[in-house]
C-alpha cells in the first residue's frame, strides 16, 4: 500500500506534464529588506523567477505571484516538494493603487511611480520599462493586488514602505544592478500548475479548520 500514493502522484504528473526550456536572460541584484538577493528573470516567461537570498543562504521560486522554498536555483526543480504560499500571507481586502502623473528618475532609470494603500499599509513603487523585462508579479503579491491589472509590466527599481512611527517612507527593495545572463532551466509548467493548485487547496483546508475552531 505504501507504494500506491507515490505511483499515483507520478501518474498525475505524467498526465499534466508540459515541458519548456526557460531561458533566464537577465540577473538582477536587489537589496530586499537590507539583504542581497539575486533574481533570475526570463523575458519570455515572466511568471517564473528564481531568487537567491545570499545572506540567508536560501533559495526561492516565484510562480504567478506565489512563493515556494527550493533546495537551490540550479537546473533541477523537485516538484513534489513544492509548497506555494502567498509572500505576505492573506490577501488584502482593500487596496488602492494610484499612478503618479509625472515620471521619476530613480537609480538612474526613468520610472513610473505608484502610490499603493493596501489595508492601510502604504507603498511607493517605481517601475521602469527596460525591453521586455518584467518582475512585477512580485509587487502584486507583496501588496495583495490579486488581478495585477493596475500596475504596468516592467522592471521593479525601488519599493518604499511607510513607517507610521517614523512618519516617513523607508526603502525596502532597491535595484543594485542588472546584467545579461544565459541560464536555462527545463520547466514543467503542468507540474507547477498542479502544485500551485494543490497548495491553494491546502491553504483553504487550513483556513476552514481555523474558522471552525474559533
């Protein structure tokens, strides 16, 4: 009996397999919460990003705005071990996004500026157009913007978060540099979608248990 569940999982994975060779043609270095991180970004598949947190010695996979811990950001993904979660927990119930009329020059880039109020938590987000580079799925996840329609696709240059105690915006995410890269990973999007759906169902089950125990 112990071999049935792994066998069943293997059959499901084979059924939903949809392989693609994903080229991560850019690597961006960011300071995120004062920690150095390297982001592998694909212009053809912006929905998937590998993040290497150097100081924490941890690796993450972002897919469609959800995050999962991975063993490494090398060329092999262990799909069975993926557990996707929202980057900042539960979705915001009230969010207001306003695009500033004027462009701003940040870190040497001409950027669009967005003011975001997410359940009272305030952000300033700066995004530039640089070819087809797009990593705004992370921002939509960070602020709880489920549909992602209000923020234009582009390269995130800076994110500031308002500190109500200090009564000022402090930098949270700062682009240090971006360079061409040539990393290729064989990605099975069928398996990713399957694990994404499974993780969502697990979160719903957990939330139901919590509600029932209140």
